[in-house]
């Protein structure tokens, strides 16, 4: 999907925490309500991406947590009701420095804003060539936008289902798919750890709603 991050970047992301309703989220497990809805919708759509593909929403959520803390990395940022992350997230230039792979520009800077080097884009961190191949419209607005959580989440499902199809109930197969998403065993293990955390926590304890917002009925 994109070149692996240096270990220091992975550790920085892992150290991020979020707040909900003014109370500290010391383990950083909470997921913004819009992001959770995007992950759940993408998981439900997996069979339509590839027949027989099953991707649990916790898998998509764990990728989102490691990639950008659900669109909140390097904040402050706003997650709009339609899934747009504002301002957009752009990774460091893939210029070969500090352990990053060198990926010369492929899109004339039209998507990632850099006409010299490619950069990973959006909350799920796709490089332009991957987005051009797999980008999906996840919120039904007729656009496939890497800066939209619904679109990025569905595209992450497409990456798993189409590039590394398999039985993701099998942990080894899932790990192979995660390494295919980001070529780093350390990355895959970190995502697996977040999958376990999300599966072990009731959804009502995970969702991060705006202050004063009650859970939706039903």
C-alpha cells in the first residue's frame, strides 16, 4: 500500500491518546463516532468488493488507529459528518530520508500536493498510485477521496480483499494481508494488537461521541 514507516514513527503513533467528554482516554482506545461508522460500513461491504471476502470492522479500525489515530494525528483536526478529515493528512515526502523509501512523484502533485515526491494521503495513508488503482466511494457521494474516512475505509477493505485475499479468521493469513498493506512485520503486529483490544472492548466503551451527544436509538 505504501512504504513502511521507520520504527520511530510507529512508536509516535502508538503513543497518541484521545479525549472524550473531557475524560482522558489513557489507553487511546476510543474511536470517533463517524470513523466507527465508516469502518463498520466498509466491513459490511467487503463481500461486494470481492465475493466471499470477510473483513471484520475491528480490522479496519485497527489499521485506522495505527495509520492516523482515526484521522486525528498531528491535530487539531475535524472529522465532518460525511467522513471528511479537515485539514487533510499528508505523510512525509517519500524521498529516501530517515529510512523512508524513495518514491518519485507519480501524480504531478495533484493528489498529494508534492510535485517532487509522493506522499501518503488521508487517514488510511494511501500513496497516489495505490489510490488510483483501488480508490473507492464509501459514502455514496459519487467521489473517491483519500481524505474521506468512508472512502478510505472501503479502499482499505479493497486492498485486503483484492491484493491479499484469504481467510482473515486465520491469524496468520490476516497477518500476511497486513504485511501486504504495509511491508513491515512490526506494523502488522501492532495492528493485530489493536484488533485484539477492539474485539475485547464493548462498542459503547469505544465510541467517542461529541460532548453532550447521546447514543443513537437502536
